[in-house]
């Protein structure tokens, strides 16, 4: 009888990117561009963007 080994991982990363000095530089168009860039890179690098959210001075991204 052979011993079978199994491993299951579920890695999620909450990434927060903040502008220097918390300057309010992102508008709706800028946030949409950043989100689209994250999704393009995710497709190329085989990961998923589960959530994307942002305000004028920071963005939150949950990736898996």
C-alpha cells in the first residue's frame, strides 16, 4: 500500500496601493484604466482579480 500525499492551497492577496503623500490623483477614468491593466496582466500571468476598488488616493485589489 503506497502513501498518497495531497496538498491543497488557496492563496489570496489583498494588495493596497497608496499614492505618495496620499495625494488625490485618481479619477473614475484612471481607476478604470488601472483595473483594466490588472485584468490584462492577470490573464497573461494566469491569476484572477477577485475584487478591485479604489478612491482618489488609493486602490484595493484582491487577487487569487
